[in-house]
């Protein structure tokens, strides 16, 4: 029986050398412990609406004048505006082995900026999925929700995780929301009509121009419909080197808030030997249709653990990370709140 599980960084490097990710040379740090960062290409298409190509249809065949409003050169840097839908061909393309499939997700920093991002493959009937043996291009659909962003070719908004065989769940861990925080600071709420976020300026934005602190004194927070919040889990999370995890909503049927955009947790996250010692999960929360009371300790999401096909050579945080040993933390593009 073929072993099932998530491919570690050593396997990804071997796949890259074999041309599985296309002919382009990967950038340093693009391979993560259990995932591959995906890079934006040189152009973007402003779309009237999101779409899926459907079975036996290519994405390129759908880019007709009735869908594409205009084409944008990302070379000098281009602004992707809130409320708009863009499609960007990615640098990487996949030629997956017959036994390997891929799942995509926004990177942590992408989710914390409230930039809705998902990946589309040719013939897809679902987002963020590349079936076993997929051979074709990749496209990122990008829709900034709160902050307009300045992007350039090579920026990484999404990542891919590769597995052999069907998905196998080892265990699940429910995480709750912490609304007590330190000194009453429970989280941050995004400011509407803020300035531009330049994805190339790590630590270069004053967070006070983009966020307002959320203080809670009675253990309850009323989520305003359509507003975006950064909160933290009450539990410290550790991902052992033999496992990888993905965050999923705890109860989609509740329907009054979404608890995350980005969902991959690489092996080594929060592990003391990799510079952690327990790291809280950041919850990217958006209120939905009606005001909703969120209470301290309320279950908000769950971590679904899968086996690795070998431990990573470089665990998460071993070479430094913006989010290892984190508590309540904004995206890496913002300076420290303190």
C-alpha cells in the first residue's frame, strides 16, 4: 500500500529539481517545511466576476472580453483595489506525479490583510484543488476586502501543500477565542478607507492608520456585520514534526462569522525546539449578516491534523519566522503596535 500523507520540504526540493513546479528557478525561502509558496506573474486581469472554468475547460479560454475588463502590467507595481476581483497567472505550473495531489490556501499574511485569495486550475470544478497528476497552469484569484494592496511580480499570496493518497485525518483540536487578552486588549478591528498596503514593505506600515484596538471588559464582543477582526485563540498550539495541520471552521452552520482565511500550520509551529514553546493561533474573523455576540472561550475553529511523509529538514521557525511564538499579532507588513 502506498503511504499517505503530506510531502516534506526535502521531497518538494526533489520535485522542483525534476521540473514539477515549472522551469523557473525557485526563490530562497519559497519552499516551506510542508508547503510551497506560489509567486505572482507579470500581469493581472481585472474581472467582472469570479468564475470556475469547469470540466475540460481551460482558464485561458474563459478570459474573453465579456469577463475581462482590462489587463494590468504588474511589472512597475500595481494597485489591486478593494471590492474588485483580479486574476493573476502564477509563475509556477504543476506537472504532478500520478499519485500526488495539491491543496492551496492563502498565506498567513494574506489572510491577516483580509485579502481573499484562492487558486484556480484548468478544468477545475472547485477552488484551491489540483487533482492527482494535474499538468497545467495555475491562477490566483485576488479580491482585497478591506485594504487596497500594492503588488509586484514574485509576490507570494498563496501556498500549496502536496499529499499522496486520500486525505487522512489523525485527530482534531478545537480552539476557542481569547477575549480577555493582556491589559484588556482582545484584538484589532480593521479601519475602513485606510491607506495602501505595500506588500514589499515588511514592517513598514504604522498599524494605527489601519487598525483600531478592541478592548473587552465583560468577556463579550459584538461583531459588526462586514467588519474584519484579528483575534487570538485561547489555546497554545504545537504542531509536531511528524504532522501538519489545517484550520477549519468549527461550525459552518452557525453562519454569523467566518473564523479564518489562511489555514496551513507547518510542522514545528509552536514547538520549543524550533523556537516556539507554544504559539497561539491567530483568528481572522469577519462578521456576517447580523450583529453577533462572541464570548470569551467560545469555540471558533478547529485544527485538523494529518501525517507527514517524513519530518521536514527545516522545521517551521528554525530559520526565523514572523509568527513563531506569536500571541495576538498583525500581518508582518505592520510595525509593532507597542
